[in-house]
C-alpha cells in the first residue's frame, strides 16, 4: 500500500510530466523500495527549473532555489505532506566541503546522477512506468550500477571517491552509517579514501556530525557503525574521548569481556532500533571517564576512582561541542552520573530509593543498567530488584503531596532562609520513609532539630 508521502510524490511527477518535463523518484526512496523496506521520504528530481516548479504548484517554499530545491506542500489523506523537488544539475567546485561554488541546471538525468554520493543512492525510478508495467526493477534508471551494489551489499562512491568526499566531507560519515544500517561492506577504494581524508571531517559543522552519529546510534547496528568509525579513522577525529577507551583494562571479576572499548561496543550492540537519542548517547558515554581515571594498584587491582564525576565532565564537554540541546544534555549527563548508583539500591533508605525512581525518564536509567550488566558480568539481580520495586510502587507513594511546605514553616514562626531547603528535605525524607503521617508530626520533627530564631 502506498504511503501518503509516496502518493504526494507521484502526484508531483504526474503534474510535471503533463507539463512536458522529465520527473522521477530519486535517491534513498528508490533504494528502500528496491530493498522492500519502508521509505520515509520521497524526493523528486526533474528537468523543470525552480521557477517552473514554483509556477506549477500553488503551495511551495523556495528553501534552496539556488541549488534547484523547492518544497512542494500538498494535503494527502488529511495530512500535510512536504516533498522536496530538485532540478537536475551538475555542480562546480566545492570550496567549503559542503556547497558547490557554482550550480548549473541540466536537462540530463544522467548528469544529475553522476554528482550524487553513493551508487545505492544514485538510482531514479519512473513511478508511472512502474504502474504501467507492474514491475519495479524495469522502471529503475541505473547509470552507476546501484542495483548490483544493492544485491551484493556494497557501499560504493559514485565515480572518484576522493572527489565525492572532497565535495562534501559529511559523506564519509554517511558511508559508515549506510554500511552499518544495511549490514553492507564499504568498497575498498571508497574506504581507503575515507581513511586518507578522515581528518578533513573537522570542516563539517558540529551539528551535522552530531546528527549523523545520532542516526548511527539509533537506526540499529550501532556496534557495527562504531567499529567502522574506528577502522576508517573517523572515530579518532569526531570522538577522541571515546577512541581513548581502546586498551583500557578492567577488573576481570567484574568485566570478563575485556577492555572499556570492548565493553562499550557490546553495550551498543544491545541498543534497540529506534532507541531514544538520549539513551543511545548515555550508553556510548557512560564509561567515558574510565581512561582518565585508570590506575593499576598492587598486587593486581584495577581502579577507576572518580570515573563517574570525571566522565560527566568529559561527556558535558562532548555534548557542548556537538551542540546538543540543554534538555538532551541534562538527560544524557544524568545517565552518566547515575549509572553506578544501582550497586547500592538494596541498601538505600526508602526515601533515597523513591527519589532515585523520580529521576526524569527513569526507564532509560533502568535500560542502561540492564545493558551494562549484560555487557559485563551478566548478573541481572539488581536490575530485576529495581524493576520489580518500581512496578509495585504507585505514583502517589513515590510522589506524595507534601505534608510540610514552606508556608507551613513560615506559619510555624520560621523565617525564610537557606535552611528552608534542608528542613523541607528532612520532612520529605521522613514522609517518604513513613516516619511521619501528618503536618503536625512533620513540624514536631523539625522543631527537634531547628530552633525558631
């Protein structure tokens, strides 16, 4: 069944064809259709110039008209669908590692294909011919051997790999992402070019690097993606702090799997497809403080004293460098800062455990702990303990209405000041532990420890 996005793109192709222009589905959607997977976005490539596209469709946005890109808006099945329509083009010299200095519009679909990134993304599809013939493969325009590479599981740059990566350095990360997600190999010349040009990834904006890494972590096969990042030399360039995990030994009684890098890869292997970006980055960075805090104490004791605190600082530097939102930073850092607290859950006071459960997105903390255990000693007893206690604890018991408030303290004769925070914390702890059940009991407890001045 055709998705609304596919229906919208087909209508655009039909309108362009009726006006006398060539038009095809282009790029990733063709790859996904050939693979039999769901295509999220359907892009259209056409011989019509941007001004012609703007004239043919009533609701458009010229977001990239200089590069031949127009957004066409349509309502399909009650939904607003936005389709990217790009004019066939050939590109001039790239000076900034992202944008061509000059763009020349073309009437040749083949010329347009030859400036694209990878063969598996360089195919066009005639959707009208597909409907007429009821055949997908016969309606594909393939000038670069993309269908063969799809069949053989190869990510290959179109033409000269060095030229493709010189044009847009982000393509090096994209090659890794596609190879990991599809479980393909990178063609040897393409991989060699990535290794040689890896330091040039520094020219790419930090936001674009962040987004590609996040996709690698959340699209499935994150383990494979980071192996390829490491093998191509890109990991050392984009995440040197993670690269330093290599060879950092761990106590075998807790980590029989090996060093910190091996442990992290095993943990990434357990990230589900569609994992939240914050959980994925928390998984990647939870032990990022270990290389800096490693110590080997006689006779044969390995320690990482303070690795959580150091790791949180290193993680914060990484997240700021990659320009994460404040909200995402807070959650990822919380995952790093709290991942070792599970070791104490059986000894926690009731109030401490309830406050632990009240951490935002606690399900992510629990998921990280479970993956951490399965990637090391394999003991899930604390995971099961926390999971059961959390499931059995009603929300009103974990977050009860406060028996004692700041207003109650003022009414009792206390003057507002720094001690209010300590007093309210003490009263809430007593309430969470079941030691007080009324406001009067709470105030009586506070009078025992805090005098009215």
